[in-house]
C-alpha cells in the first residue's frame, strides 16, 4: 500500500568524501544544482557560502521544495537534505548523482514521508478530500 503524502525527504550522511571537493563552494553549488536537474526538479534560486577556514553550506530552492548541504571537509563529511514534492521529481536520482560526485566512501540515508494525507485530514479544521500538488508554472 502506497502512503499518500505531499513530499519525500531524504536525510543523507556522506562519509569519506573527497575533501577538496567538499571545500570548493563553486563545485558544491554546481553539483547541487545538477542534482536538482537529475531529480527532474525546477530550480528557483541557489545560495552557497564558503566558511573560513573551511566548509560549505548551501541551498538550492526548487519549485518542488529544496536541496541543502553542509560540509565538513576536515572530516570528509557532508550532511545533505533532499526534500521534494510531487510525483514528477525523484530525490533518489539527486542522491545517486551526489554520491558519485562527492566521491563518498560510505553513505547512510533515512527517508521521511512529509505531509502524510491521513494526518493532514485528521488534524485539519477543514474537510480535505484529495491532496493536490502545486500546479507547475
């Protein structure tokens, strides 16, 4: 039985990544934007920041939600959130792309359903029949 939900949120722990890539904010932004494209998402805007002495944080806002990353190059570690809504976007495609590009030696993932239909209906003050995604632009 498929859960009726608005979105899928994958929490990713990337270990033993290429430390140089993790500290290159331009490469990280390029890879995160391409990950959104690989997932069939529509990019709205991105913002990335390189910390001193190292580390990158950034977000790619997509019409279907967001992709975020925080890197710790000194540990070869990156924490990534891949949150997508709708049936046309697949966050696992973004995950596969990033795993390769960050050259991760090990990964751990947790997928969290977001906006579960049954709970939205139970907690809503209004009658909701069918959940609908935002229309495409």
